[in-house]
């Protein structure tokens, strides 16, 4: 089931007691306090003096993936996060896929020149890479100097990932304002301590150095508040844990059973490419949009 099929399925539902399947955060943009919109600070970029900016992250990611493909480097992309990744790689790329959802340690590529794309936080689970996983990734890079790691930080509302240190230099951090301040196609960035970015992108940076906006922290406060409401009101019949970050997480139970038995509208796992049909994805956005905006001091 793709996203458009999911929307058709959602419209077919008659009565929903607990809507936990909202995937559109952008209506919240108008609720962000105007005092936060102009409060901009430089991202943590110490030692990462190579950077490129564009109107969104897709352009940057597409050029990067296709540049690695032109060098005949195999690409490893998560198949359970964002289907567009596969499209951005282009037809000429040697693409391999892996599952990142609900795994403590995914199998890293064996090729000496592999390029691995990963999200941090892991989406749709809403959890950050563990220290064990970060150490393993760093060692994987150190073992072969032609390997590269691309880290998509678009959903990093806490903005933790750029503070993480890798001994290896072949790491590129990608991000955008699409989710952090709910402004799609306005600014994306790629940051690295390696000069490869200059070799790939010939264009001059027309946008300023990547920025962090306090709206990201404000949004995360709203998500935390909504998750606590869901826990308090005991919507879910299964055992689950509040995500570390963001408005999505994965719970036990297939979407049909959750709806038929409990009136819960959840997102089928297949919409994200998750192979395990016994789980579903839920969102707290409906609770945030219900008008119960939490006042917070940042």
C-alpha cells in the first residue's frame, strides 16, 4: 500500500474513535509563535567547513546519490522510511535496500566502497541511533577509506545529530527546514568535513549557512504533550513506548485489527515499506491539532 492508496483507505473508514494516523504536520505552521520564527542560530558545524545549500534536501540528496552512482559505488538505502530515496538515486545506480525499523543492529555493507544512507532519528520509530550503532558505523567507515555515510536528519527536532562526533571524515549530514519549522522547499543543507561536496556541487551557495530555528524545540514540546495525552487516555490496547522524538512511532498490532476491534485509525506498516505486517505506525498530530496547544518557554 502506497501513500495514495492509504489516503483512499482512510476516506473509506466510517467511524473512528481514535485518529492516530495523521501524517500531515504542515497545518501546524500557523500555530508556531511568531516570536520563534526569527530566532535563528548557527547549526553546530565545527570542523565541518564544507557545506552546500539548496531549496530543500531532495535536490542535494539526488545529486549526491547520483554522483556516487557515477563512481560505481553501491548505494544502500533504507526501504522502510521514505520511498522517494529510491527515485532520487536514479536509474543507473546500483541500489541495495535494508530494513532499519525495529532492529538493534542492522547489517552493514561489506563492499569496500559502499555508500550507506541512514536516518537519525530512525523514522518512523522516532528513536535515535544507539551509542552501539554509532560506534559500529564509525568503525565501518574506518575499515575502508572509500566508504561513505549519509545521515538524513530532517526529523531531528531535538537537533542532536549534528552534535555527534565521528572519527572518520567520510560523513555527510543532510537536513532541511521542511519539518523543523514546517517550511517545505525553502532550505536544505549538506554538511561535511570532507571536500567531496565541493567536487559534486559546482553551484555557489545562494542561501546562508544552515540554521536552527527554535520552532523545532517548540514543535517537539507539542508532540511530547500529545503523546502524554495518548498514554493518559489509554487509547492503545498494546504495550508501547513514547518515541524519543517526533510525531510518529511504531506499535504492535496490524492496522485492520486496531480499527475493527478498538476504533483506532493507524497507518499500515506497508505505507512506509516496513515488511512486518504485525505492526502499525501511529501519529500524535491529530491530538496536537485538536487545539490543545501547550504553552512552553524556550
